[in-house]
């Protein structure tokens, strides 16, 4: 991704996941905002943005962080929100037997005590494969991949959801469902 696309992706992530108020926009409860409003407000706050650039970021994002509405008039972040104004109603699904979570080794002691918690986000993010979990986790330091007994969790009442960009979400993962390999 080019530098301009990368900068724009980071800006969109920040605004659409965490701080829409920084440019004077409000997201609806599903995280959507009108593209025209986003563009106007971003430009008024010194962030050059246009429809073509947004569409290019959406199309080329390797992690598919953003979704355009079916009519192409609105955009949202697929998941990872920390803003209280968004509570996307994901469809509950049965997960595969195992999911994976990449993290840094410095967090292991805490995870062994309390399990995986969402922190400032709404959900714990899990990957369907170790490769994706590795790509996510290595950003945080020395990597460790945790294996999550997702189907066993689901069978005892824990809910799982799949975001638009195929990230598995759950409210938390208790220690009993983690395999530290």
C-alpha cells in the first residue's frame, strides 16, 4: 500500500473506530456514516479525502478493515470499535473447533490469570488460522499464538460473531479455554 493509502487507512481506522468526534461526525449504532459527510468533515479538519481515495483504501486494504454500504453512500469500520456510540449487531455463528489469538509474550502472565479480555474494544478478536493470528500478534512484540477452544466455549453458552472482514469476535475468553503451546 502506498504511503498516501496507508495514511488514509490509519486516519479512517482512527475516526471510524475510536474518535469520530475529532472531526465532528457521529456514527450510527451500526458504525455507519455518510461518505459525503465524512469527506466534508475530514477536509475541514485538514485531512485531504475524496471518494476515489476512500474506495481505493477499501478495495486494497489487506485486512478489509472497512465496509461500504450496498448503495455505496456510507462507510464503516468492520470491527475494532472503542467508541460507545457503536454497537454493531453481528449475527451469532457457531465457530470452528479452534480459533487463534496472536499477542506478545509480555502479556502472557496477565492472560494466564484473567483470560483474554477486550480491553478498550467491544470484543476479543480471534483469527481462523495461525498465519493471520501471527500477522496480528507480531505488531505487539515478541509473538506467541494462543489456541482457543472456540467450539467448546460455544457449546457452554459463549457467543461468537464473524465481522465483515472475517475476524471472529467474542466477549471474552476464560483461561480454561486457552491452550498455551
